[in-house]
C-alpha cells in the first residue's frame, strides 16, 4: 500500500514542513499568501526570482517566492469580545 503522508508535488506534506516554508504555519496561509502575491504579479509587479514569464505562470512564481521566504507578510490576531448582553462585538486588530 502506498503512503499518502509523503511530500506532495507542492513540497508540503501532511506532517508539516514549516522549515521549508518560512512563516507559513498552515496550507491555508500558504494559499492566501501565494494568491495575493500572484495577484500582484498579474498586476505588473516584478518577480523576486529569475523566471521566464513565457514558461512559468504567476502562481508558480508566487509559490516559489513564498517557499524561498521572499514574500513578507504579517498576520493579524483577532479577538472577539462579548459585551454585557452576550452580543459579539466586531473583531479588532491587535
């Protein structure tokens, strides 16, 4: 039987390879950061790696940049506070 927890074609395994993806703590964060970077490339930003735009797509370039730690990003901690009525207030950025 073939193991399914080995490294996938994208370099991410179910065991977690955080060392290979600096600052990325989940697949979801990887998707969001790479998607936003891909959108920047689509809108004209220059790649931070050497890449032939005729041979590589923006998504591939963005993923490689994230893997090399060339895409700076920040995360916002969200805290929900309950008021006296038990109603939720809007999330606040910390």
